C-alpha cells in the first residue's frame, strides 16, 4: 500500500513540475508585455517597471528565479492589485474556495449515493423514475444558469436568502452557491450509483446473501454497496475537477472572495502572475485530490494495489 | 442502410424519450437558422424606445429586449446558432484527431501504442480547463483559438475509446485475411477498421456536442469566449445574470434554451448508445 502510494506520488511531482514550467513559458511567449495595454508609458518609466518585476533579464534567469521563489511559497507580485502579492491573495481566497468546494462535494456524495441506491432498489417504480428525471435535469442545467435562477427565486421573489455577497462566518451567503455547485455532480453520482448498483444486485453472491435470509438493508450495506461504489470512486477526480471549474463561475456570480474569482478577474485583466499562481494552485489541488482518490480506490478494490 | 443500422434506427425510434429529444433538437436547429429571418429586428440593432421591455407582441419583441433595447428573440436564436456551431465544429475537430490517433495506436499496438498512450495520460493529468483559460488570457480571444483549445481538450476521450475498439477489431479474422492479401496498414485502417467504429464514434460524438457547448458557454459566460458584437448562449446568460431584478426574462429565456439543448442532446446520446448497443468506454 505504501509502495503503491509512493509510486503514484513519484508521477504526481513531475506532472506538477511540467505544468509550472509549461505555464511559465507560455506566459513569456505571449506577444507583448504585461504593461502594454495601459496608455503608453515614458521609456524610462517602462524600463523601471521592467526592472522592478525582473522582466529585463533573460528568460531562463526569470524562470530560475520564479521556480526558486515558488519553493518557499512566494508567487511573486500581482501586476494589477498593486498592493498585494499573489501569495497574499491566495491566502485570503483559498479558505473560502476550500469551504465552498468541500461542502459541495460532501453534499454531492451524501445525497447522490443514497438517491442512487434507493432508485436501484426500487427499480422501475415511480420513485426510480422521479429520481432519474431529476438527475437528468441536474446534469442538463449548468451551474451558471442554476445559481442566478435560484437567486431570482429565493433572493428576489421570496426574499429568504441574499442573491450575492459575503460576510465572513455567515452560512447564509454560502447556501445557494453550494447547492448550485453540488447539483450537477450530485445528479451524475446518483445515476452512476443506480446503474452500478443494479448490476451488482444481479450477481451470484447477492443472490446467496438473500438466500440465507439476510434482510435487504444488510445485503445492501454489507455486501452490495462497496463494489457498487467503484464507478463513483473513479468519477471522483472528474467530479472534483467539475466542482473546481464550477467554483470559478459560482464565486464570480455570488461575489464570494475565493481564488476562483481572483482567477477570473486576473484573466479578464490579463494579470499574468495572478493567473499563473492560481493555475498552479488549482493544478496542485487537483493532483493532490487525485492522489487521495487513488488511495480510496486501492482501499475499495484490493486488486488495484498489486497491479504494477 | 445496412441491416444492423436499420435495427438500431428501429430501436432508437421505439425509445420515446430519445426520439422526442431528437425532434426537439431538430426544431431548435431549424428555429435557430430560420427564426431570425422572421423577425424584423437584428441581433445587435438598438431600439431606444423599447429598453428592457418584457416579452410581448409590440414591435415583434416576442422575448422582450435587453438594457440597450436589443431584441432577445433574435439574440437568443443567433446565440443558439453560434453555440451549436462551436459545438459541432469543435466536436468534428476532436473527432478527426481522436479517431486518427486512436486507430493508429490501437492498430500498431506494442511500443508505438505504449508511447502514444503515455502522451494521452500525461495530457489528461493536466487540468486542461485552467490551461485553456490561461491561453485565452495570453493570446487574446478569438473564435479559432476557442475551437482549437476546446478541440485540444475533447479529443482525448475519443482517442481512448477508438483505440480500445480498434484493438479488439484488430484480432478479427477478416483483418488477418486482409493482411494476408498484402493490404497496407493505411488501407486496412481506412477500409476495414474505421467502418466498424461508426457506432461508437456516433454515440460519443453526440455526447461530446453538449459537453463542448457547455464548455463554450462557460468560457463565454466568464467573458473569455465569444465576444461582442457576436453572441452565444453563455454571453446572454451572463448579461441576464446581471439584470435579475429588472429583467428576469433576460436570464430565463437563454437559460431555458441552453438547458433544453443540453437535456435533449444528452438524451439523444443516451438513446443512441442503447440503440447501437455500445459499451461504456
């Protein structure tokens, strides 16, 4: 198990390194510098700016400098938020995004799996059809349509919840964004669980379990659930990726001060270092989650551990 | 049409949800092409006398107008057309690249296959959506770059599926017979392997269109995809999300079009998968 984990870790680190390197050189290959969009600056001011951000040095030296400062957690200064470094913006935004994302993924799993199981057990009943119709709808409606629509219903017509905004520590502002973020993966997980549960329920050992008189509840929980969750486990990485990308729009719509909103604003303002930093953080997060999911997978299916 | 295809068409027609979805998609396509022609308004002409008007009959603003008095009926249909075009073109690009790559890897196998699959593994390990955003930031926003970057993300799945299928077809006796007759690999792939891939390819192409439309509208929503004066469903939803209180129809109408399109395309894909009896890749 430990060996398996180390092997996975050994491929994750180079991947992250490739991402950072690639992103850095794409950024430097871009036509024009980061200060070109503003009104033309006097040449000596331009020179000072270039000097201050280290842009007058050869690219390989800039690269080494950037990589060097990354190793102690310094993502460099933001080009547009003049008083902040990218590291400070990440420190501010990351907890918000993490909270939003982790509640959303928990919600998707804790509601999606039971819904799928119930639909499978009550196969071809009205309950099954209702759940699956909801799931199809949930997959079809993107978060950036759902969230404003929820805001319209609960914020403007019913006046129960705020449409947008943020107050540290107040869950009222997180409720609608979390629901909008969780719904598409929730629907997909419910569908996946249902179809794999239906398949598992047809296998011989489940028939044996029923034959020896076990009640439905313990057949499902003790025998069927773990193998039925395999497809869900392999969907987890795409689900996390979907929630991360969803967090970009959801944070922008709801005005939550997370790293997703900084990434979008940085992208619109062409703030290169900010975007680079956020891309690195998101990639690291995604790769880290991938590692965790691999461990989970190895626990669910012992065969994975011995496979080379 | 060959007999298996006829069977599949019969099975598709007897699936009410998929068949209805296909009809709705057809209606949306026809409407998005012909609809704007029936309206006296253009998609970016300003009507200052009817600003933020609710849906109704006056001045033929059937879906109402936005803050600048632009007609939402025409804008929604033109936006749908743009989103559909992006979806179709980008799927076609990813289809071509994916099929060529997957068929070559699957047919030759061995070391070539190993190397080609490692490349796919590495690329799919990268968080591509963030890369696409990054690249649009740096190289500016234009529609060709959008096609290219979406295609670059979408071909991976297709290549994997085609490779798997090709590997199993490779073991068939008729391939052996073709090799024995001295046919070149290119001829075998084009004449014997590809025609047997039609089912899988059709199913996954159908399922990739809504994914790409979603991706495009996501980028356009963030202001990184389609740019003014052109419109897509994503930019329309973004405009509407900013005018919730004053003009909710600006969100609800394009949002409903997008959701309906996604829903029906997904149902079509599922229906085709069942009809052609394709196993999940």
